[in-house]
């Protein structure tokens, strides 16, 4: 299993953005809970053959 570190920041237009530091993964959402869901989906799309925990 690979650890992916994300930089989460406030979006100037509202909401939040998250960018992986070592992979080409980026997503955004209006609130933190939705951002978590979007991150899970983005990671799954980037690594489709990995098992979910």
C-alpha cells in the first residue's frame, strides 16, 4: 500500500481544494466531508486496481 499526502487549502472562490504532493491527483469541494468523498473517488480512479480499506 502506498501513502499519499494531500495539501488541503481554502479555495479563494469558496470551499476547499486538495492536491496530492507525489501524484497527479487534484479535487475540490464545498465542504470538508464532501472533499473527503471526492478524494476517495479520485484516488480510486487513479489506482483502480487497489483494494479499498
